[in-house]
């Protein structure tokens, strides 16, 4: 293994492999002195490149030591962008297609006497996340929720490789998969061929030099050598020696696609249909009646309009109005899901980005050093005075954004198009959770990868000093406006004026939904049963 200094030298020579780039990233995060050296080297390297390009004789610049505290954080952020979610070689620019690094892409949602073999050598645990890699299921069964929107049941003994979020290689054993509309194109590779999902449920068994494929419902495209066939419901084939033959198989059992949790997960729903005075009622768990949304400022009630799915929705004008509830939100690093329908005008400005829903402690200024909030909005992609972190290169303005105090994650699709979109932010929970693996965004039922992020630990505070649920405004803005309205001094100044756009069907779950549950919420506005929601998750298994 090369030393950190050797990795840094190879970095500037553009000779790092992807694995070495990740090693350098990790070293920069834990070695402050190395990070300072990286800043100095980057300064010298940049100056040399610039002067040599001009054909000038070069003098070596000195790095002003007083700059280091301010720019060390920038260097770390740049290193993360170079070696974190997006691999861009030695460039700190926008990510390119295919550059996304591997994330956890499957979750164990059910197991029956399942046991991992070889180096894992332990019982399979409900809630654990699986990274791309090879897995040996020694015995029993596991059911996996796949991020792309499907479910797979694997029976042992089986050997399979998760290649990425849309491909699995089954080396041996038994796999049955079902996909919603959002999962079309999922591919299973076997030693004898390839099976591509076309919106269906199918079963594959691999062993003794043969792969059998059975379509339970829908269609698949099967390929063995030069033989390519589209198979329909109840059709089966056997693949061997580069060819396919008809095959008769037993009927496959249905797949479970939800958790079986003896302790129901709490959730709340505001559909903006029931208006009691100026208070919008909540439904969901037992205490829902306590958590209606009321105006945060007297007399400032958002306009009621036609909703995304009929009925009523709310229109926020971006002029300071917001709603609040006595619901304190989800605390600490516990899992959570925020979902809603939103519609953002094409001409919405960056000042009108925040926010659809948020809660927690909002103190401090730019660097949010004391902030322990949780807030969902769209990404304004604007650098405010005093912020120490730079804008994230390639981060998409207008995309879904989750803020959690010192950190944030942005999606990839600009939502400012004047049409309704279903948006979901999921935090899967866990101690010392890393944003690169623990936050998921879905837009219109489909997984969104990240266009930018700022690392930080999720430790949401929901005590008496914290804000309860705020809808339609930035937490700090709402806090200042309430204080001013109550006679608390000068009128507050804030860059953000409040969310401008439409909001409907707001849900908050104190657990992490599966991709299939997200899909049904999007298509049918159907929340899962409380006992079918994951309340907590195990460690990510790499």
C-alpha cells in the first residue's frame, strides 16, 4: 500500500486509480497536516501549470499560513468531490455519466434462517444494507429491496454478485424478482445468458451448467449466445451451451416486498382537506389529532387550490407565510421519510427555495456550527456571505435538497418546470451515518443520484429549544419572524423569503420506506401499513 504522500504525488501526476483516489480522500479527512500539505501543493501545482502554459520562467509561490484554516475545509470538500460520490479524475468540475461510485443498493427486508457464508459468516439481519460485491448465501432465504424499485428473493445455497443498482450476476442458486414500472430494464446475468426485466416477475435457477428462466407475470428478454427471445407470462426456457429450449416448471410462490415489523412505525399525513378554522388536520398515527398545521404568523394562511390528485393543495407565495405544528419531528440519527407533491414555478428565484418541511435546532450563522436541523427544499445553489464551504461543482440548482445542519445532499433534476412532482427524502438512519450512503432521494417514484453534497453527521435535535415542524419557510427565517411578530425587537433579515410554489399530500414517517413503498405512495397515494415500515436499520455490509 502506498503512503499518503505517494498518493498525493500520484494525484497531481494524474496517475491515481479509482481505489487510490478513495484512499487519498480518506487520508485527507483524518489527517489535518496532510490536508494542509495538499492545499499548499495544490496552490503550487496550479501556479506552475498556469505559468508553464504561458511559457514563463516560474518562481515557486509561498503559501500564506493565515489562509490555511479557511481553505483547508475547501480542499477537503474538493477532495471529496474528486473522490467521493463522483469520480472526475483530477478535475473538480461537474460529474460525467458513468462516474458515480458504488453505494449500498439493496436492503434485507425479510429472512428465513438466512446465513451468509465465507468471510461474512453470520446470520442475515433484517435491515442490513448491501454494497455492490459478491455474496454467498449459505442457507435459508433473504428478500432484498432494491433501490431501483424492485424486490428479489434469493434462496440458499446461492452465490450472487451485486454489480450495481440495476444489475445482479447469479453464479448459482435460486433468485426470484419482481419489479414495478420504475424497475424496467433490471438485468440478471448468469453463466449461460442474460435476462432483462420488461416490467414483470420472474424466477431464475442456476446450477449444473444450466440456467432456467420462468416468467411469473409480465415479460422478460432472454439471451443465450445468439438466441434472443421475449418471454411472456407462464413461459419458461432452459439456457445451456449458448441456446434456449422450452422448459416446464412449477408455479413460483409470491414474493413479500415489505418489512414485517412487530412494532408499528409512527407516521403523519397532512392532505389539506380538513380545515378547522385556520388549522389543517393531520391523520395517521394515534396522536395525529394533536399535530394539525396552523399559520405561523397570525392571519397568514396559504391559499387553497386544486391538488395534485384532486381535492385541495396549498399555494405559498414566497412572501413569508408558513405553517407550523406541535409535532417535534424525528430526533438524533433515527431513520425518517418526508414525502410530498410539489409544484414550483418556472420563474422561482433562489430566494424562494426554502422549504417544504423542516424541524430541529437552528442556531448560528453561515457554517451552521450549532445547527441540528432537518429540512427538505429545492437547491438554491447560491453562496451566502460567511459560508465556509464552496458551492458544489455540478450541483443542480432546483433539484431536491436535504439539509441536516452542517451537511446537505442535492438531487439531479431541476424541478422548476411548473408541473407537479412527487418528491421523497429518506434517511435510513444509523450511528455516524454518512450522507454518501444513508440519504436517498426519489422524484416521481424513481431514485435520484446526487449531484452534490457536504458531509456531516445527522444529529437532529428536537428538544424544547428546537423548532417543531415548519412548512413553507426556512427554519431560521420562521424563527425570526415569529419572534418579531411577538414583539421581539427588529424585523429579521434573511436571504430566503419563503417557499414559493404549491404543496400537497405531505407525509412524515419515523422510518425508512422501501423503494416499492415509495412507488405505491407515488402512484396510488397509498402509505404502507405501520408494521410494514422499517423502524431501524443494520450496518451497511461491504
